[in-house]
């Protein structure tokens, strides 16, 4: 497993302290608990703002788990590349078909512990429907889905119930979307 900000000694403790203080000063409260399983997909909904990133990373420190996240490859260019990877980033080339689903399934199968955050919208812009890659990763790797959220109007973030996919994508997606029906991002028009 690569060295990340979450498993670098001393840095981990310092970042956790900063995260606790930062969330408290910003007025954010945490609810729920992450899944108890060692491996899961963390669905990050809604994704409407660049602020989602530092708040989600702070939540990971407070809840005490290592998180990997997928981001567009342009975030990993130049001197920011090593920093983004150290922060748990996985570069995704959205313009190409790279079979990211199978690569992520393989990563789950090769590790004893892994949490990968995926925003099902795939972008901060408004979308008509969620992308389904996270679902196929979960079913292919046989891992549950942690239903994470940031509810900006209430300044509350955390976890809903752990979702165990049945293999019926239409039914499962409708069920997951019910949970998120009353949760709003920073920009609710997105």
C-alpha cells in the first residue's frame, strides 16, 4: 500500500487535530459511522463544490480511516501530482476508456483494507443521472457501499446506512437515491 497522508506517522495525528478544529470552527457536525467492513466504496454525494474535497478529507481524519479518491488527471500534473497521490488521489483520464471499474476491482481484490471515494455524479456540474461505475465496482469486488454525504444547509456530514448491493442496479439505485433526497450540496441548483 502506498504511503499517504493518512498513514504517515506524526502527520496523521497533526492533520486529525487540524481537521477537528477546522470542522468545529466552520460549524460542521458529523453524524453516523463509517461501515465496519475493511473494504468499501464511499459514495460521496452531492458533489457540487471544491469545498467538498477538504471537508471530506477532514471527515476521514476524524472518523479515522484511510481514503482514496478519484480525480481528473489534470489535478495530477506538474508538482501537484505527488502531493495529490500522497493525499490518496487516483488520476482518472475521463476522455478515455481505461476500464477503471476493473482496475479498481483488482485493487480491492489485492488488498485487505481499502476505501475508495467516488462521486457518482462524476463532476460538480448538474447531471441528469448518476454514473454507474461505483456500483459495478462494488458488485464486482463484492464490497458494500458507504453512503457518505455533505449536507450544506445543515452543515452536517457523515454516513447513512451501509448499503449492500443486490445486483439489481435499477432497484438499488432508486433505494440509494431515496436516502439522498433531502440532502443538499453547497450549490443546490447543481
